[in-house]
């Protein structure tokens, strides 16, 4: 009987083996290898142990400092605006009316498309000579507003932010709709009797009870935006110069761009991983505590 029990358990565990092999081969081993190679001067073929020199160099590398600054800007801007817009749209579309499902589908649909494809399409739309935006401005007599939307560093960064929000807002909206639908209607009725209408209803009833959805959205946005790559790669390629680079695109440039410095890129990827782990832990702890208090 004992042998039969072990045989049954091993049979079920065998179904986990492909996933385990995939996880070890494509995630855990490369991650541990990256941590080691971050301490070396590695060009993909030969490596020389140099300790923490790669990490020290980051603090004096202008491109790396700029990429971290841009990543912070992207993360904060997209996370805040995406959740604000997503919650507002969710509050409008949580109601039942004709065509609401069609509107939900249309707003969610950009999220399921290829990010690179969307980036290239928006790059064409924002192209200064034949792009749709400048041609429309020209047609309605607003020539003074025409500009190189992706050639000016400041404008290009905000175009990346807006395109990312346009694509991902629908995902946040769906999570908020699920949270809003779970709020008992009798709470709103009681709030009406107590005079909680309009803004007071949102502050004292809706926002506290949608806290779990808020936590999920904030954490997912934080993790995704700290690794922002596809939108930047498709829209600007990190340019002009390196003014729109993020940490993720800089890792790619170090490994496959103009110079092959895989050890330096590994150090940057380990640093990014540590930042994501730290910020995610802090945010989850803070937001979970907020849920309990509310």
C-alpha cells in the first residue's frame, strides 16, 4: 500500500516536471548566473572577476543615471495616471446601459495587442512629416502646434507615458469594475440616508471598499513600469541620444547595442531586480495595512 501511494504521488509529480525544468532552465539558473556575472567583466565569451566595480561604475555613468531618472518618471506618471483614469472610467462603465459591454471591450482591446505593434503604429501617427497628428493640426489651422513629437526629449518621454496609459488603462479598468461590482448596494442606500452623496460617497464608501483592487493595480503597474521596454524601443529606441532610455532598455543596449558589456548589463539587471523587490514589498505591506484600516 505504501509503494502504491508513492507511485500515485510520483505520477502526479511527473506532471510538474516540464514546468519545473522550464523554470530552472529559463529563470532560476539564468538569474543566479546573472548575479555571478554582474561581478565580472564579461563579453559573452570570456569573463574576469572584478568584484563590485560594475556597481560602482553605475553611480558615475551619466547614461545609467539618466535611465534611472527616466524610469522613476515613467513609473510614477504612468502608475498614477493609469489608475486615476482606469478608476474614473470603471465608475462610468460599471453602470448598466445599452452598449456598455461594447465600450468595455473597446477600451480593453488595446491591452491584448502586441505592445511593439502598437508602439510602431503610434510612431507612425506621431511622425512629424506624414504623421496623422501633425496633418490634422495642419488641416484645422493649428500649424503653430505642429512639432516633432518624438524628437524632443521632454515631449518624447510624455508620448511614451501617454501611449502606455492608452494601451494599459483598460486592464486597470477591468480590475476596478470587478471591485466596484462587489460593493453591496445597500451601503450606498445607507449613505444616501446619511447625506453621503457625490464626492462624499466616493471618499467614504467607494474608495475604501475598492482598496483590494487598488492594491492589485498599483502593484502590477509598479512592477510593469519599472521594466518598461517595448514602448520605448518601438517609439524612440531610447533617443534622441539616450534621453528616453529606461533601465530595461539600457540593459538591452549594454548587451546587444553598440557595445557588448554583458557583465555591466548583468549588474544593472540585478540592481533593477533589487529595486523592484524592495519597492513591491514596501508597497504591498503599506497597501495591505491600508486595506485593514479601511
